């Protein structure tokens, strides 16, 4: 079994490639076939965005070091 970060990275990569691929196939259908069949590709491209976004947010959560303190803001300078 792969670590969570590796699995999330693979998912983000493949959903991004799938979305871009569908978008490019839609553009190719417009150029080559005068737009015939392009609607299916243009409607398939946004379908890849929600899983891509979920996978990206999962990988940002799993990339944090377990047990590490959350980041703290810089202290304010002393007022005189």
C-alpha cells in the first residue's frame, strides 16, 4: 500500500491530465470537425475538476508532519 501523500499526488496528477486531455480533445473537435462532437469533451473537462480539487486538498493535509505544532505568526514588536 502506498503512503497517503504518494496516493494523493498520483490522483492529483491523473485528474489534472484527464481534465486537460478532455479540454484539448474538445479544441481539436472544434478545429478539425467544425465543432461536431466538441460538446462532450468540453463538458467532460469540468467533471475532472472537483476530484482534482479534493485530491489536492487531501495531499496538502497529509503533507503536514504528524505531531508538529501549527505555524505561529511572528510576534508583534514591542511598543514604546
